[in-house]
C-alpha cells in the first residue's frame, strides 16, 4: 500500500539566546511549491518529494529514504534546510 501526504510548510532554526538554545519552527511555503511524503508500506520506506510549479511543474525526490519508523514531521524537519536552499 502506498500513502502520499501533502504538506505546505518547512522548518527553520530560531535561536533563543535567553534560553541558551534554539527551536525548530514551521513556516509556510509559497503557493507555487509544496512537498509530499510518500510511504510505501510493503518496502518499509518513506521519501520526500518537492513539487514546484515555478520550475515547470518539476517533481524532485530528495534523498535519503527513511524507514517507516520515522514520522513525516521528523523527515520534513531533517530535510527542510536542503529543500529551502535548493528551491526557495
């Protein structure tokens, strides 16, 4: 079974000097781009795909793939910086 979940946000690091730390906070994507996380139950894998209408309806799979033990949110947090630098 294949499940595709669509998302319209990424995460970025926000420093909190008074707390001597940082948090990962979400921010919305522009209207012309969104991401999907595809889960393939039989293969026990997940991967993130970027869908960009600005780049001529381009779809790009971002490596690496993950096991189903990772949540969609963990995958998006891990790959947000790469997606942001390549597409935004």
